[in-house]
């Protein structure tokens, strides 16, 4: 089985976010980047298929040279090869089209993507990628089993879970539950050394243009000061007359 794991290069959630050029560009100065958490769950599940079923695992990212340390980390975790599509990720459809070319040329049986990235939270790419490649698709996937060309997947739905049966080729949008946080792998020294020798192929983009542009970014408004009250009557008065909540 040949697996491709899509890797997004995203800011660590502890990083302080700022913008430049009149709030039209994300300021990367001082920002630590990591593998998108939903993608990391998927990569860990792919490692299970590699170890238990002999699958090969490639990772791919759409981005500039600055994303290569993140791809190297994926290689250190255990991926066999890495691919970087040499263009900036500008919108979901552009990314999906670039990834579709990789999927179609690579002949992958299973593509594991995160259901969304934690930077823009668009949640669009896995579904569009499935539409562009004609593969079966399961989103919000929290469990996946493969038996030959047959797949059984469990996904979260409103109020519960749903288990579906399908066949390869398959694309999933994975999330926490595909593996647990305790199963995530930290690259060890041997993995880091081996990752330096594994191939990282840079592929030129297909030339797809983005259909959307970023007009501006805006931070959430600062939270107001907390007002403490020490009795129920005062609380009710504030909720009724100031907050207009009751």
C-alpha cells in the first residue's frame, strides 16, 4: 500500500501572532512552526500501517523552502520520502489542485490529510482533493482500518459516530482520535540522523493561480475587564441592565 500524508506548516499555538504591511501579511519573525496537529495524527496512523502492513509513506507540503524543516521532522518520525511543491499556499483550491497533481502522478492508494489546518481553519482541502482525483472520501475521521483494497472508517457526526465501509483509493480528513495524543511520536536521534539522508524532492508547481486574495488580517478585540460581584442581587442587576442578557 502506498500512502501520502499531507503536511501543513503552521505556527505553534503558543506563538505571538502579528501582521505587517498594513495588516495584509503574516509576520513570521519569532514564530515557531510545527506540523499541523491534525496532520500529525494522520502521520502517526500512517506509521502504524507502515509497521504492521508494510506500507510505504510519503509526505507532501505546498510551500516555500521555509517549510523544509517541518518535512524533515516528518521524515525523522518515520516517513520514507518527502515532496515539497515549490509555491506559496494561497488558498484552499490552489493547494488542492497542486496536491491533486502529486496524487495522480504518484499512484497513491491512501491519502491522509488533516481535516483542517490550525492557521486558517478552512477545512476545504481534503474534500476538494477527493473531488479532483475521483477518490472516495471520509472527513472528520477518527479511526481507519485497511484490509487489502477495503477500508473501514469511523467519523464524528453531530451527536455521535458513524462507521462506513469503502474501498481504495481513499482520501481522509483525519483528526484527534485517529490516534491518541499519547501515541504521537517525538523524533529520536537515530530518526533525525536518518532523515538527513532521506530524499526530499522539490517539485515545480503546475501554475494554478489562486482565486482568492487576502485583503487584511484582524486580531480579536481585547477582552474587557472582569467585574467581580459578591451577591446574587448585584449579579442579576448587571446581567439585566448592563449585559442585557436577561
